[in-house]
C-alpha cells in the first residue's frame, strides 16, 4: 500500500483562515476611527470643564458672569460695582477654544437662545439649565449644565 501525499489546504482550513482575516480586519477598522472620536470627546470635555470653572468663579468672586458663546468662541464679562468688565477667558481656560470644535446650538431651559442672548453664571450658584450641542463636522455631542452649575458631556 502506498501513501499519497496531500497537496494544498482542506476546505475547513481555508474557511478558518478567511474567518480569522475577517475578524482582524473588523477590529482594525473599528480601532482606526476610535482615536478621532476620543480626541473630539476630549475637546468637548475641555469646554465642559471651562463652563464649570466659570460657574465656580462666579460663586467664589460673588459676581455675575455673563458669557456670549458664538460658533467658535466665548466672550465673558463680569458685573462688578455697577459696571461690566471683560473676563480674561484665556487666563481662566489656559487652552483656549478647542481646535476644530464649533457650537451648533444652545438651549437655555430647553429653549433655543437668540443671537445676542448670554449664558449667565450667578454668584448664588443657581444657574439656568443649559444644553450646548458641539460638533467637529463628523461627530456631535451635547454638553449639559444643571441648575447647580455642574457640567458634563453626553454623546
């Protein structure tokens, strides 16, 4: 009796290889997009933390801080002794406005704000409910602020 040499792969071996390649390519595709969203989420968190800093500063300084938020910037003023004084936002938020992030809409107490309307941070800490939709053109998240001045990001 002679033993015949086996040439090539069996069907089962080929199916296993194709399955493994499919799993690896799926994992690779999912991981390629993850860093972009993580970077964007980090920038949204920075903006959220900055709003918390402004809220805390209004409480600690016992002054009203009023901020106009446009699509790509924030300008704030502090009410002291009957006069509005500009707040150096860059000093409070050393990073500045996050690159590539823009505001799509702002809701105060669930109502969209008008062009000249501001977000106010009161010395009592009793703030309005705020929701800010931010995007980088690909991803979108909401920054929420409750009545106590706590801010967080929700995707």
